[in-house]
């Protein structure tokens, strides 16, 4: 039987957030840093501001990292020694045991009320710690192996098995969208009564409508039609589709900005492939590749653009699409995952079934050719994005944490 602290029965005050493979302190856009980094940083900050005390446990990824970083009152990051600092993401399953052991020792000295694991690697650690420390487990997966496999991004069977085990034993699974809830049920047999939809938010202090002309002056851009792609350079995100969209557009005056860097073991090769594609299509003078930018600076790029392209193969949510919409930039996105919730087809942007660049170009052309339509999409996108805030997300998650006090804990070992 689980030890449920009195605090949990009313208000959870101490949370251990597991993020083995990626840190909220790392700038998104390159390596393995992306939307999940933003998610954890903004969520934990909002939890701390609401009175919770949260410690994020991250694998030490560089030698010069301090053991502990106090980010703000109630929000700290602990760097955990688990394997060599330079391990590739693909090798991280081999150090989950070390990570779990060190985190368990730390939690024995610094007790918490709940464990919240992010991504499948942390889920494995959280699953073990749940039983070792008799604590309730909340799991957020961000991506799912069986969903990625449907679009050609196959993952190791051990990941599928691990996700299945964690889903079977987690006390609550949080999904970023209704679509992800359905995927959890359909692909893993998740109990829908233990899945809570808790959408991420956006920081409207940075991501909000503003002057396109001013943004372009800040970026030294002209008045030409401008498309933007923001994300890591990897097949999953579809930067190549964005380049092909520009080629199909039939507008010699249009330009494309690609903001992001290489990701994964083959990231450098993916960048070279993209550069070759740009050269082969004769777009060298109309495509600009920009290194990853500080997160808040991205708002300037979104505001400068006429259209934001999000041609991902799969997305559990799609934070780029939300940030662009919050800035009033129409989005042309793939018809997958959480993008089906974020992009209201024909009202805030367009969703494209499949990955044919001609279809992306047709939707983009509609926006560029009709200032009236572009203005309507922009206004509706910004209005819809206002309902997504990190404060709201934190409040929902606090309720999820608190509700665990009234639930019979799941015990998959029984």
C-alpha cells in the first residue's frame, strides 16, 4: 500500500519532476532540446509560482554543470551522474538504472509527495521509484513509439515495451491533446479514466501579435512574402517539406527562414542533405538557415512571417504552431496529433493530409494571395491561442496531483 502524505490529500507541495534526457536549462532548437524543454521549464515555473516546490532531475550532460541550480524559489534542477556526459540519446536506456538509483537516494534524503516523469526514459525510472518509495506516479510521454512508427519513424521494441509497462502502472497519464488520449487508448490499451488532458501553454508576454514591419526591420528583412520553419533539423520535423513547399509555390519573390539546428546522431548529415536540397532546387538565395535562437526571440521571427510551416510527421501537441498562432501568424501544418486541435482548418490556418509539398504550397498560396483571408486567419489564430496559458496548465496539473489523494493507487506488481 502506498504512503500518501497528508499534504497529498489536500494540496501537493513537493514534486519530483524526472527529465532524464533533456534539461529545462538548455536552449531549444538543437540536439535533443525542443518543445519538451520549454514545457518543463514553463510548467515547473508556474507550479512554483502557485506555491508548489518542484525539483527537476536531469542527467548530467556536461562536466562543468553544478550539482544543483536554483532557478527560482520553488524550482531547482539537480544534475544526476548517470553514464558518460557525452552519451548519445540512443545510448541513454543503458544508464536508466544509474539515474534511478541516484534519484532514489536523493529522494530518500529529500522526500516528495509525487513523481512526475516526462518521456519514456524517465517513465521507466519513475515506474521503479514509484514502487521503491511508495509514491504516486504521473507520466507524460510527449511522443509515443507506436504513433511514430505509423509515419515511418520506427523506435526500438524495448521502448514500446517500456511505454506499455509505464502506461499500465502510472496512476495518472497526462495527454497534451484529445488526440493523444485516443492514441494512448488505441495503441496501448490505456485506461481512459486514468488519462487527463492537460494542454501546454504559451507565454503571452512574449508571444503575442505585433508589428510585422517592426519585426522585419529587427531581422533586416524586406517586404517580400516570408515563410518560416522553426524546429530541429531531423526527418520527423519535415524541414525538407518546407523547402519543397517554397519550390512549389511559384513565387520568385518568396523567402523561407529555417530556424533550428541539427538533432541526433545523424543530425549533421540531415543538415547536409537539407543544404543539398536547397542547392538542387536553386533556392540558395531565398532560403536562410538560422542557428537556434533564445526562446523569447522566436516571437520576432513569427511576427515577421506571413506563414509558419509545421510539416511534422507526428506531433503530440505542436508548440511551434501554438506560438506562431499566438503571434497572429497563420499556420499551415500536417494533419496529425495535437495539430488537429491547435489548427482550426480554414479558420486559423490549414491542415494538410499527407506530406505532398504541392498541397502545402497551395494552402500557403491562398494566404499570400488574399490579404483579407490572411488577416482573418491571423485574428482568429491569436484569439484561439489566448486560452492556452502555462498558469492554466499548472492549475489543472495541481488538481490532477491533488485528486490522486482520493484514488486507489495502481499497483501493477500486485
